[in-house]
């Protein structure tokens, strides 16, 4: 059992591995990536604060939150998470990384949750992401976003004011290890967004792309290991069947798994 202060330097921790469907077995998809003393939370969906309690992680260990897109299983827990930080007497700045088209909505969401800067003892900074622009978080820890097609299905609503269709996949680099995280995708082509890079570790969602397509991408990308996430209860056996094809390299993730990235 790990204690509240025991986030080690370079690791990837699956906080939630479920899909958009609420489940008692899996929290919504979320990953905590730690490198060079920087702790980055990827997504903060509904129930993220309880997921932190389950993982026995202090809210105030988080330096930054990266939002992939605005489906509620990926962002709807954000105001509550900030409330937990406030109640736990946070003083360190919190950085929110998000695509530039999401900033207005998210800052208003925080404001309309009565989380005024004058009432908080810490600053909330926004860092706006652009495609292909690499963000360096600390020595040996960086990431690059690229837009995917997950939200293309809403294009017919493009005339609605202020609506963003931004959803990103990411390549993280920690101590030289390249991690491709699909995030939520629109189809198999999104799995190749970083095919120009060597991929050591691939983390793919399994809800919006077939297991066969993921397997093929894993082979073509020649990634070292594949973790499956965003798993609906009905898809558990399918994920297990895919892993059975190569148990040493394909692993269905579950909440609480920690991968050591010390290099
Ligand atoms: Zn999702």
C-alpha cells in the first residue's frame, strides 16, 4: 500500500480505466503521469475526487491537469476537484492545460462554481495548447498534442455559439520513454497520429475503435507494450481476449495499476 506522499518520480498511474458509462468497478478514464517531480493529471471526469480517495493520493500533489476534451467523463469532476484542493489548504499554483478553444468555457465553469481567485489561496493558471507544440513540464518530462476526430460527429452543430470540437491525442516523453496516449478517438486513423515517432508504450481507449484495429495499429506502430483503457463492463471479455493473444505485451489496464518509468 502506498501512502499519500509516495508519488515517486517517474511513473504512470491509471486512476480510472472506465468508459463514459458509470461503473462500480472502474472510475472514468484518468491517468496520473509523474516525471521530474511534476505530477500531471490527465482528465478529471465525474467522480475524480472519489477516485483520488480510492487511490490514496493527496489532491495537492497534482501540479497540473490536462483536459483532453469536454465529454463529462473527462472534465465534469474538475470544479469538485478544485474544491477538494481548497478544503485541503492548497497553496501551490495549479496549472490547467487545455486546447485554446476550451479555455473560455472552463474558466467560466470554475468561476460559476464560486471558485473565485480571491477566495482561493492558490492561483489557477491556464496554459493553452496548440497542435504539435511540445510542452515541457520539467526536466525529462514533456508532451505533444495532436487533434483527433473524436468530436467530428458533432460538426452538424458547428453553428452553435462557442462550441469547441477539440479533442486531442498525445505523445508524452518521460526520461526518454515515448508514451502514445490515444485519449478518446474518432476511429482507427487517430491511432496513427504519432506514427512518425518511436512509441515505447501505447495506451489505447477501446470504446470508439475496434479491438482488431487496435491490435493492427499496435503491430504497425511496433510499440513495445499496449495498455487498454476506457473499458465498459460489456467489453471486459473482449479486452481480455485481445490480451490473450500476447499476454506479455498487451494488458487490459485496471484502476490503480502503476507503471514504473524510471528508464
Ligand atoms: Zn470518454
